């Protein structure tokens, strides 16, 4: 618990741009470790959205801009703000983060494992939202930026992989 508190204090002390980059990096490291454990070691079919029929530019706009805005609004902004207004949740931010992350994960129904991965991402996004609400700063935009950067990186990796398969393995 001591290390979690130190990490929390460190993250809260970061300037906004650094916080966004560090949280995106943490999200990616955690996702990558889980991916290795689930897919490579346990041979789990992760499942993922199928977007092959959508033009690449529209797909990027959806994945990098539209989805992060809509999902941040629903799963962090609305859920966290509503729960924080209920007396029972006022001093239970870990529970609020957990509920936000469960709903976020449950909305990504490509597989149970994909839901688990997005639950973990949802915890990090909920944490970012709460940190910036505590700072009385742009919680929505900071959280959306983290989500957008993570999705953009994932989109880029998947697009490069698909192009490679089409060009060289085709």
C-alpha cells in the first residue's frame, strides 16, 4: 500500500502533459503484460472489433477521437459524477473507480478476456478522471486524451500489422 500511495503522490504531482503521457505509458505497459499472459502464454483468443470494411481515415477518426469522447463522457464523466453525488460513495473513490471500470469493461463485449483488459484500462481512466477532478482541472479532456492516445497507438500497430500481412503474406 505504501508504494501505491507513493505512486499516487508522484502521478498527482506531474504537470498535465506529463501525466497524460505517463498514464498512457502505464496503460500500455499493463495491457502489454496482460496480453502476453493471456494470448501468448495461455493461448486465449482475445477477440477484438472487426473494422476491416471501414475506410482507414474514418476508422482512425472513430477510434482516436469519437470513441474516446463518447466513452469518456459515459463511463467516466457521467458515472463518476453521478456516484460522487450519492452520500454512500463520497469517500469511497476506489469503489467509484471500480464501478466505472466494470461498466466500461462490460461495454466491450468482444470476449470475456477483452472485457477484462478494458476493465483494467477503465480503472486507469477512472483514476485519471478522479485525479483531475480533485485538482479542479479538465478531468474530461485529460482522461479523453489518455484514452485517445492509447487507442491511436493500438490503431497504428494493428494497421501496420494488417498492411504487412496484405503486402508480404497476402
